[in-house]
C-alpha cells in the first residue's frame, strides 16, 4: 500500500489497523518494476519510505491523542516492522 497511498492516507489506515489488530499487522513490500523508468529498486525504496513515514505519523498522532503511550507506540512499531512477521511466519533459522 505504500506505493499506492500517500503516507498521510496510509497513516490513517495504519492507525486503525494498529489499534484493532496490533498483533496481526505486518510490513511487507514487493519489489517489481513499474516500467523502464521506475525499476524494482525505486519501487521498493518508495514503499519502504512511505511505510516508515506513515508509521511515524500514525504513532505520533496516537501518542498526541492519548490513545497509546510512547512505550506502547514503540512496541507497535517493533511489532509492525519485525516481531509480528517473525512470530506469524516462524521458521527455523539456519
């Protein structure tokens, strides 16, 4: 969604998801070329930058509105960016 939504709009979506499903939301991006001018690398960079910006906006808004504490926001960020996927898609590491 980071490629299709502006960070401001993605922040609204993330805010709802993080409040409703904090243990199920995960970050992920597919890297594929849009055309000859925008390759997979640019697409991936855009998705990651958009997601990070949106996550920061969503969490800071939640803190300012008193919906979560700063500590809870950090837990949401870690869960979204790593912990949930590591738990859901647990596989032995070699």
